[in-house]
């Protein structure tokens, strides 16, 4: 059995690549493709970390973060919100603003993987994601 259980709440194909970045790090990754499935898996598995995609369940990641923070068993579980998709043409992402918004709901961190990939390259962005996951798992 793996040392760490991670729940990934997202349907995005880009998250598959991020999950692959955790290979060899003594983690077991479970995937939820809907809000209801994420809640059920979280209750059953009691993961040490939850990674929530920015576009999860029709752009409702706020709902999942809020729900998890309301559960006594998940109150200290790190929740990492990640944006793995590119921005739309008219969008401008303010990572600091997004981080503050999600943290106000109880998320531990917000990463803009796609922006990091464009800015620093894929390998650096994957390493940044991996480092964030390990940092949150180890407390």
C-alpha cells in the first residue's frame, strides 16, 4: 500500500499528465469526475491531499472546497486547486487573486500549471506541481 492517498477531482485530460508526474513518489491517486463522486471517495478514502481542477464539475470547484472544509475529518487535509487548461482568449488570470479567493474558502494553495508551463516550460511546471504536492503532504 502507498504511503499517501491523493484524491484528484477533475475530468480534464491535462490532469492525467500531472498524475503521471507523481509516479515513483509513493502515492496512490484516486480520480473523481463529479462532485458527488469526489465527496463519496473523500469520505471513504480519507486522502491526505485533495487536488481540485479549476474547471472541475462544470466550474464548481468552490463548492467542493467549501464542502470539504465543513467536514471535521477533512478540516486539516490540504486542498490544492490547479488550473491545467489554457486561458480563454479574453481571459487574464490574476494568480495572486485566484490564490487569495480559494484560500478564503479554505484551499491550501492555487497553482496555474498551464501559465507556468508557458512561462517556464513543461518540465519546470511539472516539477513545481510535484514539489507543491510533496510539500503539502509532508506538512
